[in-house]
C-alpha cells in the first residue's frame, strides 16, 4: 500500500512540475550583459554596412542656446485643439495707458495683437526671447493658429520652422515641412526626448537614428526602419512595440528587442505538455490499479471471514453432539470409576470452553458499527478476584502463583477478550520464560493492573522492539494470538500493554467503564 501511495504522490509532483515548467517557458526572460553587448554589436555593424538616407544636425537647426527651449518638453496645447480654442476665445484685457505700453512685455504685445489692438507685430518679434509663450506654446505656432496674414501660409511657416517647438511640427501641414524638420515631425515626443538627451541609437516607427560621435555638433544619421528590420531577419533578434506592463527582453525607447527563440520554446512547451499528459495518464493508471488492489484485498478479507463463518457454523454441530454425549455420560457418572471421572470432568470443561469459543467467534463475525477490530461487549463483574481465580484455576498445578488484592471490587469489562489476553500472557511466560511465574492483580475503583512476571531473560529492551522483531523462522508452540494482537485488543478496550525487561514482566492496564 505504501508503494502505491508513493507512486501517486510522485505522479502528482511530476504533473505539477511539468505544468509549472510549461507555464514558465511562456514568460520572457530578460537580456543579460552579454546579450545587450550582442545587440549593440548588431547596431554598430548595421551602421557601418548601410548608407544613411539623410543626416540631421540639431546644432544647425537650433543654432544658439535661446533655441534650446524649443527642444525641451513643455505642456503644449492638446492635439484636439480644445485648449487652443479656449485660449483664443478668452476675454481681452482692458486698454493700457501710454506709459505702460512703453515697457510692456512680449506676452502683452502678443495679447494686443490677439485682441486686434494692434495690426502688426514688431520686427524680430518671433526671434526675440522668450520663444515660448507662458501657455507652453511657441509664439510662431500661436501666430499660425491665429489664421492671419501671412502666418498661415506655407511660405511663412517654412521660413520660420526653427521657431516652432519640436512637438508642434507634427501639427503643421505636410506641405509646409521640408528637410530635417520633416524628419522631426514624424518623431513621437518620447523619440524627441531621446534625441535631445543625445542617445546613441534611437528606434522609431519609420527611422533608425544613429548619433555621429565623431562630430562635435549633435548630428544623427537617418536610416529607414525597413532596412533595419530586413537586416535583423538574418539575426536572432527582432523589434516590436513595447506595451506598458508587458515583459520585455531588452527595452530601448518605445520598442523591445526580442530574441527569436520561439521555435525552441514551442518544442519545449510541446514536450512539457506531453510530459504533463503522460503524468496524468500514469496517475490515472496508478489510481485504477490501487482501486483494484483495495477491492481485491477487501474481497480476500470477506472471503476469509466467510470461511471463518462456515467453519464456526460447521463446528456447532460436533460441539452440540459433544454436549449431548457429555450430558448423557453425566447421567451415568455414578457408575464411572473415580480416576476416569476426574479425566471426564476435564474433557467436559474443554467442551464447554470450545462452546464458548464458537459463540464468541459468531459474535465477532457479526457486523457492528464503528472501526474497531473486535466487538467489545462490556458487562459488570461482581467480583474481579473470583473472575481472575476462575481464569487461572487450571494453571495452579503448573506452578503459577496468583496474588490478589485484599479488597475485592466490582469491575466492568469484556470478560471474553480480557481472558484471552490474560491466558496469552500466561502461556507465553510458561513457554518462553522460567518458573516461578507470578500473576499479580492490583485494583482501584477506577482501574486495574494485571502483571505476569517470570524468571526468564527476554532479549528485547522495549515493547516496540519485541513487537517489530521477526520471529517467522523461530519455532512456535500453538497458534496463540501473539503480543501484537494482545496490544491491539487492549487498545480496543481503551487499555494498554506494558513491558519491563528486568524482571520479565508484561502488564495489562484497564480502566473501569462504569
């Protein structure tokens, strides 16, 4: 049975291990230093072997420090234009006096223009710092949104592209864009941030930008993204968009470098699934075999019980015949010689003992509730001393000494099974031990202790060692219940069997079930 249980737990463990392995294969790993270096090598190799379609020079496009603010992240108007419409529709301020106009700021001048208080802006208005309005939008873009001449024309926009914030380029009409500014208009805000930081490599939706480290100015080589994807088809890596919260092998900007090991993962996943299914099949087979084994064991137990029932039933007839013969001889006991009568009385006692044994066996074989090994039938015993004396009456001539307590007590127990245990201990002491054999009974109102002591030597130090010893090859007298059966019966009666090596003593302890 233990082997089957071990196999079941092994199959369950293998099944869950296979499932765990299969699930974890789907989780993408993270690139280590060696893989990152390999990716950098591929990018460098691509840069050296391919020809750029264009180069952009940020230093030339935004030539001085005052233009740097046009590349920095700002809170620009939304693309939907709601904030822009709100801005142009807000109330105008009251007319300022002449003295304040002499010292008004650039934003105040723009407010006068927006509110039609002046028709033209001063010369060099857009080139004069600050280039960004307090709203976060460039003055050039505000002029374009105003719709006034000449700010909305493609010609004016093209001639002033370097006065627009880099984020605003994608909002301008395509016909107004040209050259490097057209490239910048196709970049996302996150791409522009990497560009301003001076990142060595920038991957976008349409381009692959590589910074020229040999140039003092901030210049980038522009490669079509399609060429990079074609180049990577021959490698073990590929690029895909990054989704927030999703695992990524190596993140670079808005994209992930992924390792193309999908074929290997697919094979391993299939193997794991096969292993998982195989483990389940093994588990089912073990369960079926175990079920059949348990069913077979139950059948064998029932078959043995049936055989014992038949045997007990068949014994009843010869026992009944013996009882009739004993009663018939008893009627003629006056004519039987004294020496024969003495032997006949012994035979009569054994016949009655055999009758009680058959009755108890029948009672034991009857179905009863609970999980007990034996059927315990408690009954009150008026005199525990007289019960023990009657049990050991036949052993006095064999030199067994019985010591009873001075105070006799009433006790509640199963007389039959208690007698079996006592006689088994006594037979073991007579056969395996040495004389003298002493039976001592000690009682209280709550419990009793019956000890059997002999003068022999027992090689076992503890009761567990004695019960677990293999005595299958040693000669044995009779078919006694054995110490293990005595221990089990005592447990069923809520008692215990104890052992002491010196002197060799076996004791039965029982509680009084009132």
